[in-house]
C-alpha cells in the first residue's frame, strides 16, 4: 500500500515527500501528485510514483488515489476554492479506500476569525463527518512568509504589517513537513487534532532579529489593515491575496496565530526552527546566489 502526497509540486508537499524518503519510506510506496506532472519529474527519478491530480477534476483524483493506504491532503492556495477542492479530495479518497487522511489546516482553526480560517474550519468539519479516519495538523504561520520578503525588507529597511504587538508562533515548512511525515508513518495519531507552531515572537521582535542577523537597522512599521492591503497590492500581490494577508495580520494581532502547544516539538522530536535561524539561513542562501 502507498502514501499519497497531494500538492507535491508545491513547497510543503515536496518537503513531505523528501522527509518520507529521508526517514526510510521506500520510494515505491510514495505517490506524489500535482496538477502539473512535469513538475514532479525529479521526484519520479528518485523512484517515487508521480500522478496528475486536479482537485477541480474528481476523475483525476480517483486515478491518483488508487491503491493508497494513507493520504496527506495539503490545502490548496486559492482563496475561495479551498473547501470545494478539499471536499472533492476527501470524497475521492473515500472511494479509493484510503484508510487515513492527514489534513493540513491552520492553527486555532476552530476559533480564529480571520478569513483564511473559515475554509479550513469547514474542511475539518467535513472530514470529521465523512467517516474517514483522520489526523488534523493545524499548521501555524510559515517563517518563510517573512524570510521570502528579506530582499524587499532590506531594500526599504522596514518590515510592514498590521499585527500590532501580537505574537505569532511560526515555524519552518521543513518543521511542518517533518510533523506530517511522522503522523503518516507512525501509529497512535488517528482522530487527533494538533496545534502546531514554533517559538512565538512579535513583528517588532522579528525586525530586531533581522537587524541583528543582517547588521543593518530594520524597523517594524505597523499599519492599518487597509493601508497594509494597499501596500501589498502596490508591491504586486493580487488584490484578493493582499486582502487575505492583511486580514491574517489582523488575526495575528488578536492572537489567532499564537499557540502555546508543544505538539510540533513532540511530533518532530527536536526544537522547531527559530526566527533567528530562519533569517540566518535565508540570508546565507541569498548571499550565495
């Protein structure tokens, strides 16, 4: 029987495939899926089975999930379509006889008011009501959400946001991938909902960390949600995505991206990546380019 990873052409899904292989899962037992199978060619060269899976086309899901014992359902990125996509995948997994569905949700999904939490909450409810055995991984914010901005942050010597003094429990994609690989390969997790996050920090503290690592002053500039949305749009983000990101910062200000849970550390068996480590790693990669 095999383990299917959806969204394997994306950042998180690809890391989960790599983590499974690194921790001893035979390549022949891993199925990497995505809408564009050409983006999975390198994984196929490692012996992983690559299959096309388009959440908007259930026929492709039936073919992609055949023979699977477990599935990681990585939430899609298109705001407004996530729930329908996830429902199609859950239904297809049930038809294929998948015995364990692991879903990547968002931290505090049951109580968070931010726009991004709504579709995750609906998906969790649908998965619980589906009758399928499940594990829910409520992933916190990615450190990469910040480190990917480093060129822009250093250019303007400012980290923008509308988070006020809220705490965010961010960790790296690799941390969350390790947690997903753990629950896919270990017993004892069925029915669990895990709140996952790393060491919390405010964006003022993150700006100080960036300043320390890069040796240049970076200030956190707190803005209204409307102004931050405008700044993100001006920087090139599509309007709907800019609004969702700014809304998430408002949620951060309300404490919706903070968790005191140590679930992540317990699942991966090591400390989560810190903001300092993430900035240092990202800056080293940027310099080497």
